[in-house]
C-alpha cells in the first residue's frame, strides 16, 4: 500500500470516494474505525488502500474495519484488508472486522481472517 496524499490529513481523518465505494475513517474510542460503504472490489482497492495507508501511517491505535454497509466485496479488497492487518501487526497493533456480510465472512475465512471478526460486544471472536 502506498499513501497517495501529499500531506497528513486533518485530525478529523479522511473520506475517499472512488467508483461505487466510500471509505471513511474516524476515531472511535481508543481505536480508529474505517467505515466502508458500497462495492469494495478490484476497481476500488486504490481508494481503500489510500485510507488504510493513512490510518496505518498517521495513527497509532488499533483499527476496526466496519463492513456493515458493504454491498459487495471481492478477494482483491479482502487482500488489501489482509495487508493492512499484517502491517498493523508489525507495529504491535490489531485489526478487527465489524458486521461483515455473509459473503465477506466467507472471504475472510478463506483468507484466514475470520478470527478477527468482532462479536457483538466489540471483542474479536475466538479462533
């Protein structure tokens, strides 16, 4: 992932729209929430990577990817999420997933990320 903006964005964080997907980030308690809306697929991975790059570079907390409003997700988008998770782990941080659709759960399972899906109480489910 590469950061595609020239300078750090405002403390209010960021929102990027590309095609049929919007990715927005905001502070939520002691972590950063990345809210995805619309279709997360190969044509929108650049926008997703931009927001996740900003979050990993300019924030120092854990990240939750909120997938509640994702109407479609493919393996390319899950690959970007997996790469972000790996980068966060290298920095001693965590990534979890909130409210994924059935399709997203299947793809997260195939990518060995299903153990990072949050239970309703906000904690990652046991593996």
